[in-house]
């Protein structure tokens, strides 16, 4: 129950920041939505409640946000250049990359991060063997280790400190 209260306050804080400026109507809707989301997702986060007690994880998450935004910005510029280039220099394909993330939340976060980054999209996760299958718009290598370093390594190092 304690974890659900923490989740409620986190969700309400996020709602408040996203619906700024603060007023009573937004606060009431935020309370209702936060209760609903806590009810729906509470079981996901209560498997290992100790992760909420380590403030260093929150700092790593705050570090992760600008890293992701910067990588996304660079990928957008690269994608725009490829689209306007007369030869359309792309070599799409699916590559297999290795991951050491173990938690469902960490794997989901990594998969969504890759999908949100232009030029890549996570197609499948092989949790037992620790592989992600990623569609890459410009396949530079089929080697698992090199592709892992190019596609997921930067994000995985940070996400491992947040979720595992």
C-alpha cells in the first residue's frame, strides 16, 4: 500500500507538471487520473519496491533525459539529411543486439527508447537469451557486438543503473 501511495504522488506530480498552470480543475482531474493509473500499473512496480528508496536512481534518470533528447536530435538531423539526399542513402535491415538488462521495466524502457529514436525500431525481445531485434534504417554492421555498441550501449549503461 505504501508503494501505491508513492506511485500516486509521482503520477500526480507528473500530471501537475504536464498540465501547468496549476488550478483546481486540473488538480481534480489529475487526482482521478493518478488514482486510475496507480490502480492499473501498481502491480508492475510493486515486485521490487526497494528501487524507489534509492535516490541515485532518480538522478540517473534526470541524466538520461538530456542524453536521450540529444541522441534523438542527432538522429532526426541524420534522418532529415537522408530523406532530402538525392540518392536516399539507406540500407534498412534488422540487426540482433545484446542486452544485459534483466528487469521487464528496463527492457521495455530500452525498447521504447530505441523505437522513439528516429531510424530504429525494436521488433522483438528475446528475454531468455538477452537479445533485442532492432530494425535499423542504415545497417552499418551485422556483427552483434558492434551493433550493440552502436545502437544500445549508451542507453543501456544508464538504464542499468536506473532499473537493475
